[in-house]
C-alpha cells in the first residue's frame, strides 16, 4: 500500500510518526482534518522520479478537497525523545493534486539535508532518514497556536495556550508576541496576557502563504474567548487520554470549529519555544 486514508495509517514504520499519531487521534474521535498518508516507499519513489509515482501522489491528493497542507511524517518523528519539531519543511496552501507532487519532493529533500541532518547527529540518530508525508485539507485558520497540557516552564499541572491571528506559523516561527493563557484543567482561565499580534500568516491568493499586517484594536485584542479556551482544555484532556500526559498540541480555529493539527510529547525544544 503506497498511500492510505489517514485514519488507517497506524503503521509508523511505513507512514511515519506523525501519520501514526494522527491516525490514532482520528480513531479516538479527536477533530483531525481529513487526510491521506503517503508511505516512505512512495515518497522515495517520487524522489527517484520513478514511473507512476507522481500519478500515485496525485491520486491520493485527489481524495481531498484543495487547498492542502503537506507535512513531513518521518519514521521516528514526533517521538518522545526526538520530536523533529521545525526540522522538516511544511507546505501550506498547496492548490491542487498536481502541485502536491512538488511539495512531497521538497519535504523529502528537507529531511535529507541541512538542519534536519544536524538535528539527527546531535541526538545520535545514525539511521538514514526515512520520510513519509501527510496530506490534509488545509484549515484556513482565523486563529491558531499551541497548547501545552502541562506548563512547560515549571511543570505545573495546568494548561498553557499561545495564540495569534491567522495560521499557526506566526506563533511557531516567533513572528509575534502571542496571547498567552494559563488554564485549569476544568477550563477556568487562571491568567491571560494579551500579546502584540501585529502580523498574521495567511493563505496567498495562488499558493503558499504570506504575512499581512494587523492594524487597530485587533493587535491587542484577545483572539480566544473563554468558551474557546474551555474547548481547548477539553481537547488537551482528549489528547492526554489517548497519548499520555504532557503533550505539545498544535491547533486551529476556522469558522468557529476547533481542529487538531499535531500532537507530540513536550520536549526541551517545545519548552524553549514557549
């Protein structure tokens, strides 16, 4: 099987760590966007330009409604001791099944060069990279960010949420000072610190993303309501129920609907990001 619906991609040795975790989340009823998982075998075949490989990726992508998000799912990725967070390329707003082929090639290349190889060497990972890819329907987020199900700074038994307008890359890449909330496990807001969100990452008209300026009162307006923070607390509880304690979750709200994008163990890198 060279690709599979995301909920069936439970074999991490074939479809990578991210696909396997998202498959488990889907099976548990968590709100993961629709997707398909491309196997290591298929991704390698695309890189070698093997006959039929590009068509197989297009067939997989055509099962989804564009635009798409293409994310790396390397074997071992999102593991407890090696998250690979930020090491591999993510392609957002891929406009068509045909253009998904190029995105797959770029993601695989990112896993085999530069920062990703240095990261592997630093962790003492000696096996060569084995990159699979997850294709999902893009969540065109109104606001997005990260959720830690345990305070990454002091280990307190509380949730920490960081959020900004638009796609979550503004938070993950440190482009803004995000809103930061401490939330009790029952959804009660313990602390809110409104950030300076003067930039948002949004879909470009044709493909990819762009940065746009945020003006006026929205710069210092909280981008999450108490009701949404309570929903995020429930999502965090669901992630811990499936995967265990201390999770680093990427999420997005679009049209009032909450989506789970990624879920991994909290690592030192995640704590530093916060």
